[in-house]
C-alpha cells in the first residue's frame, strides 16, 4: 500500500508493524469529516493560488462523488490502507490521477485528524442530545402513566419512606437532564480548526481559509475556524477526554437505573414488571425471566470507565506536539459513543413498557416502619424535640417488631407509654401513603420543566 | 462517642467497625459549609414554627461562635466523632445544652452532606479558577520575556519545524484556558439545595427555606436553593465526578508541560534552564540537578486519574437513594483538589524563572532538517506538486545525511540534480529561523486575549 | 531542614516546593525496614574497610536504639524531615554526631527505598495471609453452624435453583483461597536487594554484603540478597503493581460478598440477619438498621481499584532508572493495604454473627419455580431430550403462573397434558429442597480442604 | 435466530436489544474450547446413560467435523447467532438434526463459558510465554553484540553515571523475566472445570465426567477437572482479572522500554539508532524518521490499563452467581492479549536491529560530571566521610561548570583546594568509562541465567 511519506527511507516497512500501525479499521468512520477538510482545503489552495480554478473544480467534483458514496454507505475502504487520509487520497487518485496529489499540499495529517475528530464530536453531540431527550420523554411518559402512585423509597437498600413514583422517576430525569447540559456545553466549546500544518502552520493565509469556509458553508452556521495556535491544535485531545468524562457520568446514571430496576423486578422486591421483549430466558432453567438488557447496561459501565481511563492514560505525559500514541485516541471514543447511544435508544423503548406492580407495592407500603419518620415529625409538631421524638419512635419500632404487633392496632394506653400525643386515631391517619406524601412540603412533586 | 441515632439498637457498635466507619478525619474540612446549612435550617425551623424566636437566636449565636473558631483555625474536632455533623452537634450541645437537639429536627445528614459538598465545590471553583489564572499570567509573563524567540518544534519527540517560543507557550495557555471554562461552567451548574430530609423531603414549607436563605445571604448573591427533587439530591454525586474529570484534564495538561520541561532541561536537549529552587540534588551524585517538582507533577497524574476512577467506581450501580458507600466520595475529591491547587500555585512561581538556553537553541536551529518543510513549501510555490516536492526534499535530506554535507553549502549544480528551482541563494534564505516563522500565514502568532 | 544533598546549589529550595515534595508523612511507616538496610550496610562498610570495628559498633548500637523506639511506637518523626532516610539520619546524628554521616557512604536513597518497600511487602504478605485465613476460618465456622441448610441460589439476581448454604459460602471460601495463593506467590517472588547505589552499584564487594546479611540474620531465613542488576533494582516497581492487583481482586471478592449480604438482609429478601454491631441507624428514620459496614466495603472498591490505576499510571512510560515520580508509589499501596487488612479483620468478626433467617428461607424455597430444572432433569432421565424437556417445563411454568396454581396440586390429568411422566406423586417428590440438593451429583458439597 | 431458551416467553425479543446483546462477534474465538467442552460432555452423557453408544458416536463425529473446520479456519459463524454456544448448536443441528438437542442436556451456558474462558487462558499462557521468551532472547542477542559497551545511565532523565549497556538491557531482561514467572503461575492456577450446570451442578456423576475427561485426553496431561464448587465456577472471573493484571505489568515494562528508546533515538540524545523498518516518515516533513512503533506501544498502555479497569469495574459488586454483565468480560481480555502478543512479537524483531551510536555515546561519556560519584567514592577510600566527599565534589562540580573548565585539566594545586587527595593523575584515571564500570563491585555485570 502506498503511503503519504517515504522519500527518506531505504528499507520497506516491516509487514507486521504495518498491520499493527494501521488505523483504517476504525478511523474509516471519520471519512465524511475528512472529506469536509478536503473540501475546505481545496478551496483554500485555490484562494492561495496553488490550484487554478479548473483544478479546484475537478478535485471538488471528485470529493463530492466520494462523499456521496460515504453518505450512501456504498463506500468500502481498502482494508490495507494505512489510515483514512491515505484511503481517501488513494480513491481520489483513481478518479483524477496525479491531480489528487495536489490536494495534499500545505497540509498534514496532524491537522486533518484534529479537524476530523472535532467535527465528529459535533455530530456526536447532536446524536447523544437526541438520545438523552428520548429518555427524558420516556421517563415523563412513564411518570404520567402513574401520576399519583406512591412508591417505596430506599436508603442503604433498606425501606426508608414513602415517596411518589413520579418523584422517584424525577430523580433520574434530573440526572439525565444535567447530562444534557454537559454535552451541550461540550459541543459549544468544540471548534474544528483548519490550517495547522504538521505543527507550525503553513504558508497559506488565514483569510484564504476563512473564505474557503465561507464558500463551503455559506449561510449555514458552522463552528469551523481557521487555526489560531497550530501547536495546541495538533497536540491536544482534551476534547475527547471531556466527551468520555461526560459519557462516563451518563453511564454512571444508567448503571444506577439498571441496578434499581433489576432489584425492583426480583421476585423478592416485585415492585416493577419489566417488558418481556428486553429480557431473556435460561437454556437450563425454563422458568427464568432475566433482566439481561439492564445487566448489560450495568456491565458496560466497566467499558465506558475503562475507555476514559485509556484515553487519559495514553495522553499522560506526552511531549508536545503530535505523537503517534494519539492514534489510539479514537477507538475508546468511538466504542463508548456507540454503546451509550445504543443503551439510551433501547432504554427509551423499554421505559414505557415498565409496569408498577401495584398490588405488591401496596403490600410493601403496609410496612408500618415506612412511617416512622412521619410519626416522629408529628411529635415534633407537638413540640417534642426531634432527638427525643427519634428515640421515642425508635423504642416504639423495636417494641412492635419484638412483639410482632401492628402500630395501628396498639391501644391509646399502649401508645401513651411511649408518648401521650400518640393515639390510635393519629396513628391511623399517619400510617397512610397519601398522608406521608402530602406531608412533604419542601419538595415540589413535579417533574422539572423540559422542552425537547 | 454519642451518635445521632441508636434508639432501635440493643448492642453497642463494634469498636473496630466504629473506627473503620469514621469520617471526621476528612469531612472536618466541610465544617464551615455544614454550619451554613445549620444557619439556614435554624431560621427555616423558626419560620415553620418549630423554634421560637429566642431559641432561634440562641442557636444562631452558638453557631456563629463555632463558625468563627473554624474560620480562625482554632477549632479542633474530636477525633472520636463519627462525622462532621455529629461533631458540630456535640459542640453545640456543650454551648447550649438540650437546645442543640432541636436543630436536628426535620433534617437529615443525607441532606446536610449533599449541601456541604456542593458548597465546598463552589469554593473549589473559586480557588482553582484563581490558580489557573495565575498560571495563565505566568505563561504570559514568560512569553513576553522572549517575544521573538524562535524555538524547536517537535512531533514524535523528533525535531520537526521552527516555531515561536511564545506560540509554544501559547499552546499550554490555551489548554489551561479551556480548563478555566470547564471549571466555570461546573460552578454555574452546582446548586447547594436544602430541605431534602433523608430522601423524601420534610414537613417544612419551601417558602420557610426560601425566606431563611434570603435572611442569611441578604443581597449577597447565592446559589443556595430550596430542594426540588429530594431523591436526586441525596442520591446523586455526579457533580463530584464532573469536578474530578475537570481536574484530570488539568492534570493531563500539567503532565505534558512537565514532560516537556523535564526533557528540555536535560543535558541533551538543553533548551530550557529550570530555576534551581524547584530542583533537588542527589544524596550520592553531587553533580545532579534534578527536576523533581516537574517529576512529582507528572507522577501525580496517577493519583488524580486514580481518584476519578475511584469515585466513578464507587458510584457504579448504587441503588437509589443514599448508600453509605457514598461516604467515600470525599477523600478522592479533597486530595485531588489539594494536589492540583498546589501544583498550579508552585508552577505559577516556577514559570517566570524558566530561562531559554538561547545559545543552545540557536545551535539546535542550525539543524537544516528543521527547514525541510519550508523547502518543500517553497517548491510548491514554484508549482511543484507537494507530493513530488516532498519526495525531492526527502531524497535531498537523505543525500545530505549520508554525505554529511550542509544543504546551505551545496552548489547550484548539486542542488539542481534534485530540482532546478533549488539554488544556493534560496537555500540560504529559507534555512533561517526568521524565514521559517514569518512564512507561516495560517496562524496568528499571538497569545489569545485573556482578562483575569 | 538539612538535606542529604545540596553542595551544588546556590539558592535555597522554594518552601512551597519543599512541603509539596516531602514524603515523611507517609514513608515514616518504612522506618523499621530502613533501619534494617542500615544495619546491613553498616556491617558491609566494615567488611569493606570503610568503617573500623568501633565505628561499626557505635553505629549499630545507635541504630538499635532507634529501632527499639520505632518498634515500641515511641518514635516521633520530625514533620519537617524530607523523607524517612533523612529523618533516621538526623536522629543518628543527634546520637553519635558526625559518625552518622559515615553511614551514608556508598549507598543511595534509591537503593534504600527499593529495599524498604520490598521488605514492607514481605511483612504485608504475612499480615494479609493471616487476615485471609481468619476469613476462611470464619466462613468455615458459619458453614458448620448450618451444615444441611438449603438456600436460594440466584443467577441474574433472579431465583434460580436450590443450593446448600454451605456450598454458597464455599464459593466465597474458594475465592479467598485463591487470593491466598496469589499473595503467597507474590511474597516468594519479592526479594529485598541491597547494594545498588544510585543506579550503578558501588565500590563495595558483593561478598561484603553477603557476609553482612549473614551476620544480621544468622540462621533466620531471610529473602535479603546482594543486588544482581542495580538498574532494575532502583528502576522498577512491578512488585507494588502486583500487590495492588492482588488486593484489587481480593476487594472484588469482598464487594460481591458485601453486595449479596446487603441484598439478603433487605426486608424483601430477608434470607440473612446481620449482627447489629456492624450496622448503624438513621438520624432521621428511627426504624432503620443499615448494613453500613458492608456498604463501606463495597464502596472501598473504588479506592482500591483507583489506587492500582494510580500506581500503574504513575509508572507508565517512565524512563530508566529512578525518577522522582516514583515517590508517589507509596501512598496508594499503604492505603490499600490498610483498608483491605481492616476489611478482612472486621469481616472475620462479622461472619460468625450472621444468622440464616430459616423461616423466611423456607418460605422462599416453597417457590416451585426453583425446581423447574429438577423437573426438566427428571424428564431427561425418562429419555426426553433436554431441549424438549426445557420447553415442556417452560410451558408448565407459564401455565402455573397465569392460572395461579401450585404445581404440586395439579392432578395427574392436568400434568399429563404437558408430559405423561409428570405425575402428582413425582412432583411432590421433586419439589423439595432435599431432593434438589441430593440430586446434584457433579459437585462435592464440601468445603475444600484448608489448613491455616 | 433460534435461541436455546424461550418456552416461557410470549413476546419476541426486541430486535435492537437482540443486536445489543449478541456476543458472537467476539466470543467466536472460543469456538475450539467450546467444542472441547462438548466432546467431554457428550461422553459424560453416555457414561451417565443419557446417550446410547451410537448417539454418542454420531455427536462426537459431528463435533469432530466442526472442530476441524475451526482449526483450519474455514468455519464462518452466523453473524446473527446469539453466542458461540448457540452457534455451534445450530451447526450441529444442520449435521445431525434433532440429535444435536440431546447434547444440550444437563449442562448450561454458564458452565460452558467458564470452561471455555479458562481453556482459552491456558492457550494464552503458552502464547505469551513464547513471546516473552522471544523478547528475552532478542535482548540477549543485542547484549552480546555489545559485550563491553559503556553507556550513559540516567536518573531523573539526567545523566547520572556510566553503566554497561548490557546491564542496561539486563534491567529490561529481568522485568520481562518476572513477567514470565507471573504468567506461568497464572497458568498453573487455571483449571477448566466442567459440570457446574447453571449454578447448582447436575444429576450426572462426577465420575462420569472424570471418565469422559480421561477418554478425551488419554495420556495427554490436562488441567481439566470435574467441578468442585459449582457456584464459584459460574460466578467468578478472578482469573481474567489476574491475566489482565499480568498483562498490565508487562505493558508497563514495554512502555518504559519504548520511552527510553524514543528518547535515546532523538537527535538530542542520539544514543541508539532504530531500525528503519519500524519507523515511519511524515506526510509533510520529508526529513522525519519517527519511532512510531514505540510510540504505539507506549500509547497502548492506556488501552491495556483501561481494559483491566473495565473488567474489575464490571465485576464490582455483582451478586452471586452468574449475571449477564459477565458477558462483557471477554472483549477486554481478547483485545489486551492480542495487543500484547503483537507488541512482543514485533519488539523481538526490532531489538536485534537496534544499533548503539558508539561515537555519540563516547562523546556523552566525556561529560565529566558522570564521574562525580566515582570521585566521591575515591575520596571515601581515602577515609573521607562520604557526606564530606559529596560536598567536596559538589563544590568541585559547581566550580568546573561556572568556570567552564575540565576536571581533567585542573592542576594539582587547583584540585588541592578541594581536597589534597585529588590529583590530576588520579582524575585522569577515574574519569574514564572503564574505570567507572570496573569499580562497581556490588553488581554481577551478567545477564541472569535463562533457559527458554
């Protein structure tokens, strides 16, 4: 395979090393953005007087053809190409012969790859945003299906207090909404620069690039800019680390939702019923309905975190500017993006199919200990210091547990031994999901506003 | 040590477990923010009718005393306290007796810790911002000391092209400037909420909190808000993961600066001279001047990345809402913040003392291969296709290396064998640092604007 | 604070950098091993003719005094010392004046720290081994308390099949037993070498060291050896990475045990009752009994993994031989060792207090779906192909679920519709925990042999 | 695509989830080992009376055919298969129809995958061992090419002392030799068990499996065993974490060799010349010879560490026994193994082509500061305390540097101002690479014994 370099070398590249160093198998997915770079650069070369008008048109036309093939999915890269830049170059050569070589003038793959990766990130921002919005919509949809549904709230995986199911979903809603903000700000910060050369810039003028960008995008808003600092542009990959960090936090949120739903759909918790289409059975145990999708989501947390660590570690201590190590920045990002997109997409389909096991939830809500805090807060409004109220209810709870009695059935006399304000009638009023929920005045019980 | 819970328990806590579970040794640094929580909560309790005016005043006064001790550094926490909440509670009890217990009404440590950590993050944002600005200023200062200094630009740690020293510094400037943006956006997103209770909110009214916040902060702008979704508030720690991600990227940038400066101050590169005050000697080898500060900076990359991984891993798959695992969110953040702050502070002092080894740089810039690209670009403007120009210069380079001749001393005749446009006069013009730098028209050769 | 270097330097060290670079706050715990190094080195210096007999004796006597203080815990290091080597040196100086300086002849801190860390690792091996053995003993003890107890076995956190509780515990037993093998092999591979100098060895003879080692340890077996390759000795830290890897796997096992026990002690699973001494209550919810120890264990997984990542990252791409980055190898290891030791120690106390909730387990074992595999296997022995048997039982299970009938109460006629071999009598025999367990012939139902 | 489960389900699996959950694209590489499992299990079924002799023979013959296809690389799996188990099952069905179903009797994919992965690890052990041995051989070969070559030894990337080039290589030799020990012990500990069922064992007898293993392997030694504890067998993946830990340490060693060789082949260090076949050029800068292979090796450290972190994180806190998360254990391991194998293979080819730049090394060794330690040690043997000697040489070094004089040219009188024992004749003797090397008596100057 011809390379874009070589004049200095006498010996051929070692074939094992050639295979080892190849990136076409993953950087092919940058084809579209690499062509954008060329579409701008060709125009800049004409503006700078390196290409004449006809040459420029012929290259643009050939690039346009390749772009269409890529967009239509009919383009198959040569598996023996070194990288996407060499690949596109080779394809152009087939179309326009020696003229293709003129395109690779006054630019460098270091410049191209930084441009391509940032353009890719802009597209990822759009896609992840849409997927997150779909999940937010699905959470709202599920929430509206159960507008007044009380639910068991947990701390330490122990039953704690009664909450609204929609508030429970609202917690995840807010997590993913913050993720949305993070990805948006990331997109706003990501600027595909062009013109850095290998590291030092090139002899073309900034305004040649500026006009070329204007020519290509016209009135369409674009983030593309002529380069400011060429060393930074070819050296740094902090934008990829930022993207992977954002995806890691999304994934952390996904793993927690997965864990909860796995737990809540066990025979033991039985609070939620998962849609069958996202579960699997067992090849040995015919009765099983396993929450495999959610388990895979939880499991993928390893990969997403690992890929963040991979990129950060690869970039650790790299001298300026470009180093070949940085070729390895792509796979961790591409993989993580593909996984998180898919997870969000499938989750948005799964969520509306989730059903609250209302009878089982109702049974769980009969657990009187869930109302211990409400009883204590009731005492507080009877002017009992909370610490004392906490102790009183603590003893009451232990008494009830040891004697296997229901708090609701205890007589006024029995209750009075703990505190005179505790009366059977009050207990009946307090030990009730509706009471528990309506007594909470600090929270808004609403999903936050959100406009997709 | 008395705990804030216990009524239900018959057996005492195992002493080894008690020690194991203690967090006072690190969460003490949240003391200030925990008192802010109490200052608001006390007022909210009064607004809600739980405390009367006098009780409120006495608690506020006692809190004020504790706050001053903390601010003045005269406060010593009890090493046997369970956590900062119990610690402050115990201190209040010493001051105002049983009234202290009233403060712990209708709130939970789950709510306090989320508030405290977010308030801490706001303070961190301010501090890291200032430290980053100091480094940006120091980079500008060093840059201005060498306004026209040419420098060796590297790719693959191999000499590549001549660049301006100020552009080289500008690359780091831009990296840290993006870090500044990230931390700023993080600060904007971080809202210390109050009123979540253990997970379900409490019987106080939102407006009781709103008024309390207004009372405390008056006209001072504050990010503090009454809670919206109490489950999210006590459950999530994505803000800490975001902070550690940002610090990891800062650290990645620091590690690269460190690596470069270590390299450039070796006897072999000899491009930079490091200020002695930030180096150390050897206990065995008396001639050594080791770049220890920069090595430690590079080495700390492990710790910062590791702490990000620690937090993300701890949060993986945790069921909603609060779990005790989350106690371990603090040390990784506190450590990373302290290290990065210190690194930035010392770096800002070191940078102005860095000296360019001008003579050695000048010698390095005599390496004619550094101008290979310029020769090739010159040929391009003679209408040679770049690929051909690249090959020509590649052969020229190999010829010069094998025959140990200087390109500048080659005769017109010798040069013409490579290309007729290559003449001795042209070579003398091109093989010159000033030419190399001034020929780059795509870049702006300026530090970006920046207003601290 | 005086340093062990400095002759070459004109400016004093920057005080912030001095604080930043200090390691005494954590490397103090190597004091004992650093003294061993000195005890050998002093003798080697005498063997090599650098010290005379009297000097040697005086130094050894002073070292002995310091060692006793360290062992008795009465030694307090100077917080302003640079590191443990300078610290011990300073202490010796106070005792024997200028003679102390003679000890720091022909050796380097690079050599000392490698020796100290490896000696520390040998001690860690002994301690972790003992802790793991205590956990193995505790698992055996708990296992013997419930010799025939059937238990619910899970896959995908869904009820799967009946297992023996002792086999369930045996799974953890085997995990920790493998951990024991790993730590043992690690210990066998760890050799504290002495004599590397800064990186190149020294003018002392190998046999001077060999005799010194022999003098110190006499007939006591020791792993200490004169150095073979001095560059490797001061450069590499793979032994610390190996130790952290082993601890990470121990921690992974601990996190799984913690997760299971947290789950099994929820109100919903209710299979196990945890000893109260290792749980805590809530400051707001008086009824809570939270499995905090186990949550902390699960949570610490982040820290242990993070510390492994920290060390590996710090060592990534470090040029040979010693670099100051390597100072940061200690904290991650010391922390991880301390945490894992404590976890194992407390777990060994907690385990014997765990109680099987026998009534609740018995109720769970009435879930007939747990026997689906046994029914299918029964059909296989009636010469039904397993895939067909699997389908039959799958339909049977769905029928029972939809019609809310017990498989045991289905008549022969009803059962025959699924398969003629399925008869009420057979179902009663099969749907029984004892049958389920005794029908498993591939496994040994025994804890593996183990001799502490 | 037909699955091995499903009787219980009414709705079809969601097609996106089906794609998401598929593992055939990576677990196909376990085909060979999965067939071994079947070859044993088929015999065990016959031994247990489930299959008759003829059925057994027909299945074995069909399995044999599939195995040959796999071994010859002519087997193409169905991209729509769920996993390798379903894939092989489907293939068998095409060959022997309904009889294939009988093979999937009394076993589970949980059992198969644990067996397959462990068998794979045994093969990996063999392969990595061979690759490590090749690198050790290559290091020896390079070492023998330069038996007496002095070399610059570095600490803190600063010139420190003269060392032997073969000792320098010996440091890497020892690192990889320890890696070899680790992988060997890992292999010894890895036992592919068979017979675990889904988690609880099965109705077959242990001796049916024992005989089946004996039948398959005959006199060939094998690690395969009937299962002991079935829960541990299907639940744990510590062996994969151990393998990734070992590979991470190998990779750490590789990254350090890469860093050194990258540095040593810069124009500035110029100590080593890398074989051209493992370098690349630049598409813009025609003079470049970039150490791309070594940069990629250094860069891959991110991926290997990241994959270790991925697996550990995925396994964190997983409840017993099998969970679908564990499907994701394979890619991190397969990738890491493939990368490390390839790196070692290419490195073994590159090493013999490395050339010491003898002239440049000789020039570097004229740096008199490299002998500072030797001068100090000389003084020690003149009975100067080392600390004093260190100070003397420190001042001498500073004097020489500031006055730009050579230590060798200083007169006896000038030298005497530092110490009377320092005389010009002594300086000439000491400032010599051969002296420096021969004066080191603590080290053995030999590559350790090693028998491939």
